[in-house]
C-alpha cells in the first residue's frame, strides 16, 4: 500500500500523544503493517518509552537528519532508523531538535525540512507516525507539512474549544499554504475516567467539532496500565494484553486503518 504519513498533534501537553503513537504503532505492526515511528519532540518522551533511557545522549537522531536535509543531503544508509522488538522501526528524537527548530528560522523552505527527510524513507513503510511536541511551533508545522493526515487526541475532561480551534486553524493554514494533501484523520478522546459518561462526552465532542471533522468512535480510558507504559518497555498489547486499554487501542488501530478508505467514508476536508 501507499505509505500514509500521520502526525499526532495537540499543543496541549500531556493529552496522550506519545502514548498513542507508541500503541497505535505497535498495534499496526501486530496487524502486519510496516511501521515507522518518528519522535519529533525535543522532550524525547517517545524515544524513552521505546526503551532508550538517555535520548539526550544518543549521537544519531532526527535532529541530525533534519540538519543534513538543510545541508542538502537526505542520506542513504539511515543509521538513525532503529528497530524495536515489537516489530516496527523508529527514529529517535532528543533536545537537539530544539536547536534545529530555532535554526530553521534562517533556512529556505523551512516548513518542509522534515517532509524532505520523511519522503526519503517512507517508501519502506505502510504507516509513518510523527509524535509532535505540545506546541504549534515550527517543528509541528514541519510535521503537518510532511503528513497526509493529522490525528488529534483530546483529553476527555478538558474539552478546550479554544485550543482546538487554534490547532484546527493551524492545520487549515498548513493545508492552504504548504500541504494541500493534509486532512484531519480523526479526533479521539483519551483518558476518559468514567465509561458511563463516554457517550455524553463523545456526543459533546461531536457537537463541537463533528460537523466538520471525523470523531473516532473509540475512546481511550484513563488507566494506570497505560501510565505504566512509559517505563515498562512494552506497548499495552504486551503489558496488559487482555485489559480494557489494549482493547481500546486495538479498536483505535482499526479506525486508523480505515482512514482514507472509501467504504468507511472520506475523511473530512478542511480549509476550502
Ligand atoms: N489513557 C491514559 N491513562 C492514564 N495515563 C495515561 C494515559 N495516556 C497517557 N497517560 C500518561 O499521561 C502522561 C502523558 O501522556 P503522554 O506523554 O502520552 O502525553 P503527551 O501528549 O505526549 O505529552 P506531551 O504533550 O508532554 O508530549 C504520561 O505519564 C502517560 O504515561
Ligand atoms: Mg509527548
């Protein structure tokens, strides 16, 4: 299949972006897909979750690749691509990305540096997932410019309409000015506390955003099992395979695999 590049973005911190990138990636790999996860966040949280305890000491990361693109070289050997034991590849990220983000100010075509790197590696994959930092700065613009779709995790008890409007505005702007391909693949709720309220919350999100954007059916529950992932060196499918979080992420993975499939309806267009 043609590779799909998907950014997971929300400028609000701690809504479950990195946790979702890891588990969606692991779930896609379990379903036989070829997957590359890319840590586009200077915090290096995804890199840590994937078992690299000291991301800031890693010599070869996404930062090197972006610097190489700026210097006119997308590379051939790709020593930055590492293999994870759960059957997917990943490109680590660390705080050097902050310096890259600052330096992009002086670079021509600064919004598409990451895209040029991703375009050089994506042919080997079905899915490339980009974990974004909690901001709407140049690294996130780069991730959106490189992507076919953006997934937006929203924390269930924090339905920040203003934040969402700002994020969706940025998405629309990137689509208009840089990347006409870009679509919202889906908004999904994370860290819901009480499953009894699930329907109400989903309905509220649908009312606010559902007219213009797809809202996934799946809701990710709040559970310590998922919080444990960050130090367990395992995805939820290995850590607690029969628990509700594994079931939820398996369902979410199915919805992600449905993105762009005609029979499931077209992802909504934006910013016409
Ligand atoms: N569904 C969940 N239930 C309980 N804890 C969760 C859940 N999802 C993530 N967490 C925990 O919440 C914290 C934030 O999650 P995560 O790092 O995935 O968010 P993020 O959006 O990537 O954060 P940032 O904006 O800083 O990059 C982490 O400690 C994580 O282990
Ligand atoms: Mg994160």
